[in-house]
C-alpha cells in the first residue's frame, strides 16, 4: 500500500469511485447543531455522499434518506 500526501484529484476519482464523507454529525448528536437538510444540500452541491454518524442515533441517516434517497449512507457512532 502506498500513501500519497498530496491534494487528491477529485475529478479523476469521481470517474471510478463514489466520494463519501464517512464521518459527519448532525443535529441528532449532542455535539452538533447542523440540520440534516443543510448537510444534504452541501453534499449535493459538492457531488459527494455522506454517512451521518450521530452518537447513538440513526436519526440523521433516516432524515437524509427521506430528503434525498441514496445520498446518505448508513453510519453510527456508539458511545
């Protein structure tokens, strides 16, 4: 395995991969106040998917699926 410390070529990666932010807290976590709607809107602007990883809650994932089916990927952080 090789690790490259450089800015990724996002447009090139999009050709072969799904881009996903794998750790994002929403208002369903005590340490965030970000509405799921705002998260989904920004992801759609950037052309990426998101895995809401709220603490002990699937509320962010369920809300994301209602707003934009397929954009949110299941995630959870058990504390």
